[in-house]
C-alpha cells in the first residue's frame, strides 16, 4: 500500500475531532482507555484482528470510558494483586497435563505427593522451565487479619520470595500528574489508535503522516517529525506495551481521591 492509499484509508475513519473531549475523561477513565487499547493490540498480535472496542474506535467513538461502567474498574483491573479463580486453577492443571505428565500418578489424574506438597509457583516454574512463571499464589484471611497485619506480612515475605525465585523488584519510574497530562498534550490516545490500525494493516506510518493527522488545523501548535520521533512516539509505544497503564494504576492507588477527577480538573492542580 503506497503513501497516497494509506492516507486515503486513514481519512476514511480517523478524525481528530473525535478526541477533543478527552480532557473530560476521569483519571480512572484514562486508565481504562489504555487498558482497552492494550487488549486491542494483543488481539491484533495474536489473532490478526481487532475486537468490538476497536470497531467502536474505527466507527468514530474512541472514548471507550464514556460508554462503560467504571464503578468497579479499579477493583477488577489491579495488575499486581488478583484473586485466583477456579478457571485459573483449571488452566494450571491443563498446563501440567500437557507439559509435565510426571506430575501425576501413572494412569490417573491424581497429582503425585511431591507435586501436592510444592507451591503452585514452584510447580509451574518447573513446567515452564523456570522462564515464564513469576506469579506467587497466596491467600489472605480477611476475617482474622487486620489490613496492617496483611500488609506487614507481605512486606516481610516479598524479599524472601524474591530471593527464593531469583526475581528482582521491577524498577518503577517516577510518574506524576505532569506525565499523565503529557498523554493528553502529545495526543497519545489518537496516536495509539493510528499505530494499532497500521499494525492491523501491516503498513508503516511515517512521523510526517502522524503529524498531519494529529495536528490538522492551521491554528494547532504542531508537533513535528523530530518531536514525534524523539518524544511523542516513544511515549505512545510505551503506553502500548502496558507500562503506562501500570504507572497510572500505581499513581491512582496512592491518590485514590483523584481517581474520579477529570483530566481538566487535574490540570488545575499542577
């Protein structure tokens, strides 16, 4: 597909005016927008197609958080702690059956005594050759433990677990309101949508095309090729990797009182 055809197809669905209301999104809503786009990208990479949310974006309704219930969003989307479901346990058991038949008593579906006595994490790291499994499965006794006791136990156990499994703590970048607002100022959401479309179509979008699409008005303060190359596009790519949504989630967890404020309200705090 040549540049003229690419630009023609983009003009058929992309309109920056559909994104001008992004500052009315709440901080919680922005987090959801990024999570949705990470899921779309995963669908494109694994299945070669988008999903219903991507269809909504292509239809000119890109602000997904405006159309869904965000009341339980943070409880459901926590990256670092999740409740284990029966479906997850079944999935782990299927993985054992596929990759580690010696985990079962010969001729039965019963786990051997040795495997039963191991933690789930140790078992699954063995199955995946100690390369893919870094989750630790545990449980909290909410009734008989206070919040402080649970947090204190985690604080004590984390260095023990990290030493046992040889996994160092992930380095977290400094992330505050300034970086969150840059996602708006540099028009990162529409840039992500353009880059996802390009990935789906297996075409390359130059920074020149991106700049023309993201800054279509003569009155815009245009960010040009060099700014997109050095700053804006790397920010969009980091957001597409899921790192930015993790940082926003961490920020929200530390500043819960800000989660329902709009981005325009947050701008007034800086």
